[in-house]
C-alpha cells in the first residue's frame, strides 16, 4: 500500500472516529459522503504529486480543492496522518505550515504566515470554527483553540486557548479564573 493511500485511510478513520466515535467500515463509508472529506483527499493527492515532483498535477489538485471545496491549502503545507477537515468551507492554510498527527480543523480556520514565518502545530490539536493562527507560533501537542480565537503567541501542550488575542484558560485540567 502506498504512503498516499495509507495517509488517506488514516485521515478517513480519524474523521470516522470524530464524527461517529467508531472506525468500522460503515463509519468510514459514511465519512466519504460528509463535508470536508473531498478536500482532505485532494490535499493528500496534492502532497503525493509534490513528493513525485509532478508540479502541474500538484497545482491542479490545489486548484480543484480551492474551486470545488472552498478550501485553500498551500502546496507545501505538511500534516501527519489523521488530518481531519470537519468542515472545509473557508479554510486557508499557508504553504509553509507544519502540523503533526491528528490535526482537526473546523470551517473558516486560517493558519497563516506573518513576515514569512508560519505556525507549527503539534499532534492531537483541535482548532475551532473561525479561529486564526498567525505567524511564528507553536501550538503544543493536545492543544485546543476555541472558535474565533486569534492566536498570536505560543500555546503550550494540553492547553485550551480562547479569545482575541487568544489567552490560555486551561492547561491539563487546570482552570484559570478569567480570560482577561
């Protein structure tokens, strides 16, 4: 089995686990018909074309994703297995972004560069609808970014960040009194 097929299957299983809390064949088949899944597959095909140095095909897959899925993922963006677009509408990801395994993104998420510096996301990261992660920031493993948060500074491992600008309100079960 090729790397691309393995990555696509890992992504589909991760989305089935997220959507249906199971990864059996039925759940994976149902995921094929959900919003965001075509964008995930086009992204993986774009990555494969990039690895094989098939630039015209890479560009085609990128455009198909943008036009038909309303999802712009820069051609150099790299995410590990278990990449899930819960909803893909309005997602914009810079081509120099790096992300680990099990990244889950809601709709209208922007992960962008500032002064040619892009975010790096650890493993098991969730980003809520409308959130923006900008510049040379690190999002720690197990972090959760709340809906509409604007992240401009590093977020530690296992932290939850909310607000504009985003502030950490919880770390590994520790709760803070205010976002302030």
